[in-house]
C-alpha cells in the first residue's frame, strides 16, 4: 500500500509538473495567507522569523519558503526532482543567506541536512504521504533541540481531492503530533474565505477536468486583490455566521 501511494504521488509530481503548471501559482493567495497568519501566530508565541534555518519538506513551487525574510537560510526536500531543479535556478535564492535543496530518496525517505533547522515546515503534504507518522518521524532528526514544527493541512471532506489519501480534524492532527512527543504550542482552523463557492472553483482542477481547470486560476486572481487585513476581517464575520474553515495550522515544539 505504501509503495503504491508513493508511486502514484511520484508519477503525478515528477517530470515537468512544477514548470508546466507554473501559471497556477503566479497569483497564489494561499501561500501569502499562510505566511501572514503564521507570522502573527509566531509573534504571539514570542518566536522571531528572522535569521532562522527553515527546512520545508514538500516545498513544491517554493512560494511559501520565499515568504520568509532574506536573513534566513532556506532548505527543502521534495519528491519531485523537477521541483529541486526549478528552485535551485530561481533568482530569488540569491537574496538569502544560504540554501540547500535535495530530492527525497528513491524509497521516499527524507534527507537530513548537516545543519539543524530552527523551523521544520510541511504545508499541505501530510495528506499525500503513505504514512504520516513515519513521515514526521523521519523529519524530526532535522529539527534543532529548541526548534519548532509547523504543519498546514487541508480541512475537507473525504473525496474532495482524490490525490489525498487521508483527511484530518484538529483532534486527529494534535493526536498525531503529541504521539511523537511534541508539545502543541498553537493550533487553529482558518481560511474560511476560500470556503463555499470559492472552494468549489478548485474542484475541477482537483479532479482533472480540463475544460473547467481555469476556474482555479480565476479564483487565485480574485483572491490576490483582497488585502490580507481585509481577508482576516472577513474571516471573523464568516466564522460567526457558520462558514466552515478549509485549513488547519499547527505549531509544535519539543
């Protein structure tokens, strides 16, 4: 089963996936939203994002990594060798203190860099991996003794995205993290603003319906013009009227 899941994910994201689908991320709001909200949470926790070593496992297009300050060292691992090639040639890397990127081993094992990470980050990846507990167990040796783990996962109904092998609740994600000996420092649901009709604009791309895949791009453009502060204010209203969140964010420490 684990081999089958790994093969399916590798077949999907290998080749020229990240270059071929670059247009899908040109106007991405989700990475900017995650960074803005994460920065607020880290500030509340008294954790600075400056001069950190950040290791993102499953960095994809790298757009979330590039939201971190230029004083940081960026590191990443990806199932897709194409993603590694693409980010290593990204001119934005020249602005950063240092960088290190590798592809996952052929068996899916996570490479561990020599330098320990202050932040180990995984964003919308755990729902794809064959075994989420094993995945995090393999990632933890990369974490510095006083480092933190940041996890984003979608909050969705089973079957919304056929590429996802599991769904999460706040309870199940917290149980997973605590089972690894980590302390949950913060957990929340958010991103209400992309629920409802906006959520289902993503549906055709999730199910590979070519004639309607442009809806995802339209949604991204529409969300880009909404300033973050306005989005957060709208989120509070949407939560009050019962609009469901679409994402879980968790911060944990040793």
